[in-house]
C-alpha cells in the first residue's frame, strides 16, 4: 500500500493543472448542513480542500466527504475506499482530478470475449446517488496491445449498451524502435491503431464494463495488454507509467431545488433562489446552473454554483465571490481604466479617441472630425430612440410566442435542424414531405407504446406506426443522445433523401422536435435476412432465393458506387442490414455510417466504423475507406449465405475466422466441409462459381478485388443461367418448405 501510494503521489505531482483552483477558508456557521462549521481544515498535504468538500464532520455537504490519510508524508487525500487518490479540486469547472488503477480484465472462456472487466462503482466512492460521475468531456478509453479490440459499455439490467469501441493492430518492430528513441515525436505521441488505440468516453456514468475481443487468429492466449480510462491527452504510447492513471470526475449538488423547473428556462446563468436553506449557492454574487444530469433510481436533478462574470472565488460560501480588479490584469485596457463591481470601464484619455482595448488604439482626432462626429451622434441618437420605441412595442407581443417555441427551438438546434434544412432545401419535393411533426408520430404509435415496438439494436428502437394518410411506417428512435448519434442521424437523412432504387429502403421523413432524433421509413414486413438465414430448423431460405437476394444486394451497392449523383460507400454491409418484404425482395438499410466520396477521389481517410467479421482488414489497419471496403463486406455476405455460419462469432477448431477457414477449405478442394447441406442439395455448378467470386471479393489487398459493378454483372450471368435451368425443371418440388418469418419488420436499426 505504501509503494502504491508513493507512486500515486509522484504521478499526481507530475500532472499539469489546467484548471484554476478557487477555494476560500471556511467561514460559515450553524447546524443547517448547508454551511460549514468553524475551523474546518482546508488542506490535505498539497491539495486544497474547498467547501463543499471536507475531511471532518460538519465541514462538507452530504456526499462530499473525503479521507485525509495523515499517516503518509505528505498526507494523501482519498475518495471512497482508497482506490482513487484526489490530486486536484476545481470549483470553477466542477471537476475533481483523481488517479487510480487500470481496468482489471478477467479472461473469459465461456463467452465470445477474450476478457471482461469493470471500472468504477460504489466501492470507488462513485454511487448512483451522486455527487460524482465520470466527465464525458475530459476522458478517453485506451487499449494498449495488439490484435485486440475493446468495447466500452454502460451496465444495464436488461442489455448492456455499447457506447464506443476501438481496435489495435500489431505495430511493426521498426516503428517500435524509432518511437522508443523519440517517444515525444508527433508520430509516436498518440495512438493511431498500431500497438494501441484511444477513443472518447461518450457518456458520463459512475461505472462501466469493458469487453476485450481478439481480432487475430492466433489461438494462444494474449496477456501483454492493458485497458484503462484516463484523462484525455495523458497517455503517451511510449512514455507513460500504467501504475497510476489520472481521471477527471464531474460533480454537482444533487437536490430537488430546481426540480420544479421543467421548461429549461433556468438553464444557463439563471439566479438561484435567495433562501439559504434551499440552495448551496450562498454568495450574493453567485448563480446556479442546472446540469441536466439525473442521479439515483428516482432521477434526482443536480446543479452547480458559479460566481458572476467579473467575480471569482467560492460561490458555496457567504461572501465567497469577490470582485476581480480587471484594471490590474494585463492586456485588458490600454487607456484610462476604472474598476467597478463585476465590471470595468476602459476609455481613451481626454482629447483622444479610438479603441482603448488594443495597444496604441487611442489617437488624437483631426479638427474636421468634430463636425462629422457631432452629426453622426445626432443621427444615431434619433435612430436609437426609434429602435427603442419599436422594440418596446413588439416585445410584449413576441414574449408569449417566444416562450412556446423555446423548447422546440432548443431541440431543433440540438438535432441540427438548420443543417438538415440546408440539405433538403435544394429539392422542394423532398422538403415538403420530409418534415413530420411529433404530434403525427405520437398518434401513429399510440405515444410510442411498447406494443408497437418491432425490435431494436445498438443504435435505437424501431416502432410500427400508421400515419394519418393510412401509410404503415417504421419509426427509428435513437437510444442515447450523443454527438455521434446526431451526426449519423443527419448523415442518414442526407443520403437516403437522394436515393431512388428498388432495393434501397425508402426514407419517408424525419422529426426534429424531440430530444431524440426520429426517422420514418417505409414498413418492410418480413424483417432482416439474418433472421431468415439463421433459423433453428434444418431448412432455411432456399438456395434460389439466396442467389436472387445477393443479386439484388449487388444491384443496390453498384447503384450507390456508380450511378448515384455522388458515390456513396455504405460501410456496414451485413445480413442484419438487408431487409426483405413479403416477396423476399431486398431493401438495403442503415446508412448511418455511410460516407460520400467526391467524384475526383477514390477514397477518404476516416475513423474506422463497421462490424467485426464483415470489416475490411485493409481499411481497419489504414483508416483509408474505398468502394472496395463494401466489396469485402459483400464477399463475407456471400460466404455467410453459402455456409449459414455467423461471421461475427464463428471460429474453427484451429481458431480461424469464417473468411480464413472458408478460403483454406476452398483452396484444398474441401468446400463441402463448410457448405450448408441445404445448399449442397439444392445448388448446382453455380455454387462453386459463387464461392470463387466470394474468395476474390475478400482478398486482403483491396486493389485485387473487383468493383461492385463487375460483381453485379458476374452474379447476373450466374443467376440467369440458374433461372434457365430451373425453367427446364418446372415439375421439381422440394421435399421440405421454408416458412417465412412474418411481422418482424424494421426500417433499419
């Protein structure tokens, strides 16, 4: 324990402090619980402990008690059971910097994951009831190792929610040697997916789960890795100790003081109630801000206090916020400066004019300027008088209207409604039908009743609804409001609003009036190809139908790559994103991860997105996205339809993935060992043709893969030959029939 504490202390001493500490001596009194007792200790070693924090009874607000271990030299400040060492407290930013261990990963044999671990929780002093939560603004998830990927999840009693993932390939030895010699070089100072990866923690919580996935096919257990959450920018791949890791926690006063405010009108710098018994903001020059974070099972709101502009100090204490003398600050005023409470007056000296806020901004005016200035002053005064009178007249009329649209405007801005309008305003026929009101969708789904749910995925829940026009639709509602979800929402609207193809799901509209983005699609009655293919029964969807499905999917992708007004790469081709209608006609869906490709370019560099098992390994290792990335995913889909094996979870006895095992058996002439028995019975010579085409599509080097147009033409020839053969065998009937799955429909999840 002493060795670990000493390491924590050294790490804390080496950390830069980007925040200004604001702390006053505790001068409050009384047993109200909202003011500290007299003679409270405000230091623990080198750390300032400002109220509402404290280390002794009566010196802190509930939940803000810390432990000062005076047996150490210097004393150390701890949170919870001693797992987290406190090294900095910021009143201005409502944060606490702590240092602690990495995530203890436990290897798993019975699941699809190599290891599983947890971060945080009540034992660390992070309780659901508050006041602490991991800050989503200042932290990141880091994986150090190779041939691995990690998922960060929010624990949920029903289904854990994945909020971010990253993967790391093995780094070449030449790069390792270079970075060990120059660890601070720009190339070596951050994770680029070689040897390590780092992604933001998108959602703040008190506890997380981490799941480790092996991406290499080596059956040997991987042990040389670490997974941790750290303060953003702290981790240096070749120059960071892993024994004590800094993390930024956000904190707030958990209280029902502002719970009566439901319209958001007190958000921002609204003044708190004056009654000292109802709020922790005690300074006369302080305000409170509703954080929007809810704590505990009952969803108790929270707020923080801050000094007014022009004041600094501790807003949680009486007289804690003191006026800032701006005239003593550098670069504030280069003229005559007069300090006032909360403000300052900066003027040019008598006989000069200009801008006193810049060096040499005040100059002596020429005599002929006087008449011009006088005329401008009179004209400006008259204009101002007219504006003031007009504004007063209009103010009362606009006040009520402004109040009604305030909330809708807030969500409209959050969902980037203005940007969406710019995307659709170029075509008025799209604009007229795209915007659907929240009232219309609530009627269509009986206020999003659970009985209307069709299914859900990582991105959201899909509801079935009937619009006032009697059209049956699928409505997608995102689960978590984070920036990436909003970006994907806009991306999907922008792409699907311009698509017009028989085999691409049709977007009917969207709603911008809610906190959670809503997309409205045509209703696809037969659900996902994945559910039809991977049934428990020995008979799945017939081979002839599988062949037609891949032809139609290839047509849709060739259209996206070659015939759309601007080429689009789907980036997430997989069987769950291929929907089927009553006649098993393909409807390609889920364009949230798709990207436009400029006509004069062959690809773009972007953050890796997609689904493991279907993901192009060359795109994964380089981050360079091209049309050939979709070709690789389509090749995996062909293998899935030939074998009825799941690409995400399949592993051979030797530990090979589906693609590698399929390629090995094909080259050895043992394809029957992995083929779906139903395909062997129903298929003919075209099965080998499809297998060879799939092998070409999944070549590692993207330049060696065909284009989707070439793949489509090859499949059209194979399918036409199969059709001719079928017409000659019109009396043939299968011994067993495949029963379709009805009423399992989505518009893309």
